[in-house]
C-alpha cells in the first residue's frame, strides 16, 4: 500500500472530511506548509509521511511505521486532560489505520490464492 492509498482509505472511512476535498498529495503539501485548517489532519498527514520515511505520495507504507509515526499523537490523546473529541477521532483513526492494513493483507492473500 502506498501513502496515497492509505490516506484515501482513511478519508473514506473516518467519517469526517479528512482531506477537505483535496487530493492526498495536495493535502500533504498544505499540511507541510501549515495551510490546513484542521491541526489534527495536519499532524496525521505529516506523521504518517515521516513515520514511513516517504519521499513521495506513491511511496510504500506499512503498519508498524505508520503506528510509530502516530505514537506521540496517540499518547497525547490518551492523557487525562485530553479533549474527548480528539480522543475519539484518534481512536477512530487508529482503528481505521489497522483496518486499512488488514484489508490490504486480505487483498494480497486473495490475489496470491486466486
């Protein structure tokens, strides 16, 4: 799975306008320049990109590096004084990130056994 595919999956499954009607590469560029209106989206897009050591939106990503990239955000969202809305969004993000890689694994296995 590529960074772009992962971000598109998250956009379709998070339940809110994650990419704000932008293509993944445009949203990433806006996030890197600090031009996105949603701070959480900015942090997620850049953390996934950096965590996977991507150089382009079509670079491959994996589960471990994706979760590593989001580790600080996930810990911060679980703090006692964390905003409950942010906690729920980060929880949903974590679930859907796991789901994205599960779906990719299933797709790969189906291709292998077909």
